[in-house]
């Protein structure tokens, strides 16, 4: 028996006997119990069911998209350990969204009410009345001033700008279902093509969603799911399409990748002829699109002009989707046992890491680390810059999501396991083989699992109220190519600062200074009684 197979068996026995394992925590409907989630430090955010007939079809694929320009704003009022949320999506008495100004006004009214409550109630530890007798063992010092009462705790106002997160699920019979990633609410559901033909996974951008059904590609509007256009493709498609602001990339079994213009689908497609057949759905990077072939080549093309930038050759087949780590690192795993690090901007291999065993799982980049899972079940944590090993652990089958300190994976028994990101040690385990659908999430810390019948549920860490967005770690959103008639300078400006989280104001209730009143000098202390407003990073970033 090989060393890695022996380690896998030992890991299996350790999980089965571990006191951290939570057994039988999934209901007949496929819901993970709240108690089982809490034991792993998680809480359920939402659950929903796809608008599909589970008796006539199963879920085909699931993916997600984090918008680089679309967002919504939430105001949070914190006071004495409690939190009150006011969103621009909240509805008024007439059924209309209140917007950013309405949400801010509602938050300010809440603060005003809490402030009035504080000032009207006697503060704990206040100075006793003047006629109260002093303690017998303590004589007041002659001429000593009375001690000032402590300032009451003031409510605080925080503003959170959250990118739009959308989950796209497809069924075998042509259903495309869009779900809000933070609330679980259905945005829209549409059917495409012929239910007798196979349907692929989705590819999405901020504006469009593309999917294969049979030998056609269907492009839907991301806003409402209506059909934008459809087109017959010259061959059998592979996995699913990739969508940028300007192109839909279609990998074909005949070895070609075709790129159709989003706004001009009738124009001739740009065609890439590759060495070997594409094996995976292409991945959209900051400024490029990458895919792999069964001849061991990784191709990288420009996202907005459909021209190949370069290709990199490995020593064996590449059957997994390339990984990406902002701002400039691409990772590929091969059946030759190597993990390759490439540079998105100029190509070339930065480093190679040998595992000595075949790898068919996609590499995952998180912050300064890339994770690779070998076919034997060994998971490697590798320094993304140097290409050196941090740690290994055994018995892992797949990656689900990652937070600041933890990794959420699937082990060889189909259980959900929680690993310490620094050491690889097991923190918790949940036996949930019924949850066969497990979305690999590399852009946020949300954990999305479900059943083939269409039940989906989303979990987060108990203290992680706001999503951790890794899309913004390169310092800014992906830049779209300028549209016709739009100046390049305007196109390069981000429409919404989606990575911004800050206090709404220094003091939302400060009275304006009297006319002619001098402003305090820079660095001077604020006027007494002005409550500070503290900010926090809603995404949990460091």
C-alpha cells in the first residue's frame, strides 16, 4: 500500500471516530439542521428550491457571479450589542424601494430615537444628589469639585456597500434560475432550448448570462432573464461558456474555441485553433480568458478583443479549470503531478510545484496561498509567491469555500470538513452525503450546498455578517472595454466604489456651525459631546 493511500485510510478512520463529527444532521428534505451547522461555527443565511420538477429532471450545474460595478448600500446602527439594518432595497408603504437616501434617513431616525433614550434615562453611576450624605468612612476633600458623570454610550452608524452576488443554477431540462446570493430570493427563472437536449453550466457577466442547450448557445439578459439572442454553434460544446463584457467564448469538442460578440452576434466569430480539445469551461480573469486542453496546453486570450496572448505547455493532460489569484497569477494543475504558476499579463511559468501524483481538481487561490487537491485525497497548501509547501493534509476530495481562517471542503466520505487555514488541521466535520451539490466558491466566503432535486441553502460563519469579497483584492474591479461613443477615460472609472465601507458621516446629527464660526484646527479634538463614528471592514479583509 502506498504512503498516500495509507494516509487516506487513516484520515477516514480519524473522521469516523472524531468527536468533532456531527452525524445525521440532514433532514429528509435535504436541509442541514441549525444545530449541526452551529457545531461547525456556521449559521444558515437562507434556503430555497429551484422552480423545477424534481421528478422530471435534476440540477445540472451551479455557478455564481460577483458584479464589479453593481452594488447596494446598507446602513447599520449598532448600540449596546444590538444591530439595526436599513437597506436601500427596503420597501416603503407604496411598494417602492426607499433607495440610499431613504435608508440613510431611516437609520438617522433610529439613531435619534436611541440618542433620546440615552439622554433621557439616568446614566449608570451618575453623581448622587447634592443633599445626599457622604459615606461615613469618607470625608469629602475641602474645595474638591464634584466628579463629572460618565458620558453615555452613543449609537454608531456604519455604511456598507455590498457588490451584487448572483447564483445561477441550471437543470437538465433547460431551466436557468437566478438567485440573489445574499438573500436567496429568486431574481428570475427562464427556460431555454429543448428539454430533450442537454443543458450546460452558465457563464455570466454583469449584463449577460450564456448557456448551452444542445448545439445552440443562448444569451440572456442578467437583469430579467429575457432572451437577448440565440445562435447555432458549429459543433458539440464543452462544459459551459465564458462571458466577458464584449464576447461569449464557446469551447468545442473539435478543438476550437469560438468568440461571439455580445452586441453583434451575427458577425463572424473569432476562432481559436488549439492543440488538443478544450477540457473545461473557460475562466474569466481580470483582463483575460483562460482554458486548458487535453494535450496539456493552457491558453490565455484577451477578454475584450478575442486575441490569444500566449499558451503554456505542461507535460500531461490538463483536465481542470485554471485558477486565478488577483492581481496577476494564474494556476494550472496537470496529470503530470505539477502545479504551475503563470503570469496573466505576460505569460511564462513563474514556478512549478511537484506533488508526485495526478491532479484533476482545479487549483484554488486564496490571498497568498494556492491549494491543490491530488486524486489520492492529499491537499497541498502552497505559498503563491514562492511555490513552496506550507502544509499537507489527507482525505480531502474537493474545495467548497474559504474564510479568513478556515477552509471548507469535502472529504472522501462525502462529509463537509472544516480545516484550519494556517495548519491544515481539522476543526469540525459534518456528515452530509445527501448534499451532493456543492458550489466551488473562490470569490466569497459563502458556503452554498444543495441536493440534485433543486434544494439550495447558504451558510456563513456566525460572526461574518458581511461577505468577504476577494474580487477586489487587486485594488479595483475588472475594467470593461469602452462602448461605442463612450470615452475611454469615462469607461475606466468605476461606476460604484463597491469595495468601500465607511462611517456614513463624522457625526450624522451634528448641528451646522454658526455662520462665521471657525473650524477646529487640523488634529484638534472634536467638540465635547460629539459621538465618534467607527468604521469596520464588512468583508472581513485584513
